[in-house]
């Protein structure tokens, strides 16, 4: 059987890092896309040839990277996980509302959180179709409610990504490609704002989520166990519904 291949953005830490390790342990080849150079000692045992250094906040760089990614594939891609994300904060880690976020920041957030997913999925459509693969977009619960820390640019970019997921599921469906989203709640990674721990008391499960718990849901959506799920956004949120 051909070894399955995943392309993952934002692999250096947090949910992305846990996702690399999960797919790797299931025997997948993982190609990582990250702002950072390939690490001297790769924690998941990958090779330099399976890494693309790419700043997703630069739209031209992202568009140009598609060719380099295609060269690493054997004409097929089993899964694309658009995980990279940025969440701008004020100087004390506070949420930035619509007016406090400068226009350059609005652009950067939308390039990383939204536009990069469009570029990669469109650019790699033929390879995804050849494998009847899956796309998973990592959204956020902040895309569907006002969140105390997330802020306007982040939340609207994630809402746009959720809408893109539905649209893309419709358009890619005839190719046999499924497209879904995972919306994490409060997960213990660097993206969390200082003070998020105060939310924990209000969470029904009384704890933050772990990156591995999100990676498990991403893996499910890329596996045959979810073969009739497409266009869905699944929250991994510890029952946080407000
Ligand atoms: N942790 C949470 O509570 C939470 C909640 C909801 C959604 N999310 C989403 O989960 C995803 C992963 O976030 P995380 O929690 O692991 O946070 P994180 O900050 O640890 O990881 C974000 C990743 O995105 C990468 N990235 C950021 N800007 C980039 C750029 N310009 N070019 C390339 N890569 C870039 C980073 O290098 C990093 O690997 C993000 O999309 C985030 O919005 C996280």
C-alpha cells in the first residue's frame, strides 16, 4: 500500500506539533510548512526534504510555494491540514477590537488564517483528487461567538475559514475530496492569552484542552473512519458553549 502523505502548516509547536507526531505514529509521511527552518534535530524524525520554509503572511510567497510542494509529492496528497494561525494581542495580551487593530494587522491575520488555506487547497486540488484526500481547516470557537480574548480580526478570519470549509466541501465533493473544520476551544498552547486560566473555572470539564486531543480529531477527519463526513465543523471545546 502507498504510504499516505500529509501536508501540514504551522508544525513548529502547539496543535501542529501534536498533529505531526500523531500522523507520524500512524505511519504517514508528513510534509511540514513552517516559518522556521528545518530543526537541527527533528523531534518527529522527519527529513529535511519533507520541510518547506514559508511565511504564510506573504501571499506571493505562499502562491509561489505551491510548485515546490508539488515537487515533493508523487502526484497525490492524502491530507492537507491548514493549522497555522495568528492571534494579535495588545501590549498586555488584551483582545484587540475592530477599531484597535491596525490595517496591516488585519491583512496579516487574514493572509495566515484564511487566504493561505485557499491558496494551498486550490493549488493542490489535483493531488488531493488523485488520492481522494481530505482537507482539514483549523478554525476556532471564536468564529461563532464573541470571545473574551480573541478579538475582531482573529474571530472574523476564523468565521471566514468556517464558511470556506462549507463552500470547498461543496466544490471539491465531486472530486472525491472531503473538506472539514476543527474548531478548538481553550487549548494549552502559546496562542492562549495571559489570563485564560480564569476561564478554566467556567469550563464544564474544569481544564484546558491538550494539543493531542485536537490532533486526534484532526486525524479522525483524515481517516476512513470519517468517510461520509464533509462540510462539517467539529468543536473540540470541553463543552464550552458560551
Ligand atoms: N490554542 C487554542 O486555544 C486555540 C483555540 C482555537 C483555535 N486555535 C487554532 O489552532 C491553530 C494552532 O494554534 P496553536 O494553538 O497550536 O498555537 P501556536 O501559536 O502554538 O501555533 C501556531 C502555529 O502557526 C504558525 N504560524 C503563525 N504565523 C505563521 C506564518 N506567518 N507563517 C507560517 N506559519 C505561521 C506558528 O509558527 C505555529 O507553528 C491555529 O490556527 C489557532 O488559531 C487554537
